[in-house]
């Protein structure tokens, strides 16, 4: 499927494809591998800019593949947190670093999230158990929808965060439970940065 998105060709599952995985050179107890997804605008058209994926809000993400391998049971519902490190191409310093805001306009709550509030308690109940978990398993066990709607961007004092921070960013996520980092994943891994809210507008 071919669309002309923001002046460039945008082939579905080619130019709008995002990959993510854990770093096997520095493994944590739990590991994510072969995660891929495609991004779309709110009209469900492939979302690209300069023939690279761009995440627009509101928008859509469709998960295509991926798995997480968990060595033992973790109580993610009780003590799971998601710590963000966010680096921008146009910023000298990270906006978030290991779950702590480094930028005055971003509260710490945007950099350190309760994991199960973010991904859903039903997902947490599945992936906190030992084993190798896939999207197909989530679809079967909890009717997980691999097509997820992306909401409007959050606002501060009536100003959308995309008004301030649209651009190119790299994300590193750490999952912490009971004071231990048990999983890390980088997004994207098929490019240095992911375009967020980048359009011709």
C-alpha cells in the first residue's frame, strides 16, 4: 500500500516501520526481542516524513511481532515502574534520564510511570509470569488488540507538549520492580531517532 505522506512516498510496513529490542550485549534478566510495529495517522494511513516513520498524535500503532522472555515471576502490579530516558536530536542533554526529568517543562511523572497503568493490568498479569510471551498469546488470553490508538498529546497550561517537543527522539525504557532493573528496551533500533509529530505543517 502506497500513500503520499507529507510530500514523500510512504510504503506501508516499509517506511512506517519501527523496531525495538533489548541490548543483548548488556542483558537484563528479562529480554525483549524482535518487536516491530507500524505507525499511522488518525485516518489510518501510513505515517511517514522523508520516507521515515513519524508518530503523530492522535494516531495508530499496529504491533506486528515481538516477544518478551521472563525468567521468573515478578509482581509488576505491586511494584512495577517504567523509567524513561529520552534523548532529542536537537537537545544537548536528555529530557528524561533513568526516570528523572532533566527539563523544567517536563514533570518527573512523565519520566517515571507505573508500568501497569501504562500497559494495562491485564497485560501485566500475563507478562509477569515466567516464560516467553508474544502478542499472539496476549490476543488469545486477554483479547489484546494489536492495533492501539494513540491519544491526543498531553498539555501543560493549555500548551500541547508536541508544540514544545515535536522533533526526533530516541527512547530507552527500563522496567524496575522491587528496586531492581529487570528489563531494558530501546526504541527505535532500526534508526537512531524516531520522529514525533514531524509534519510539513
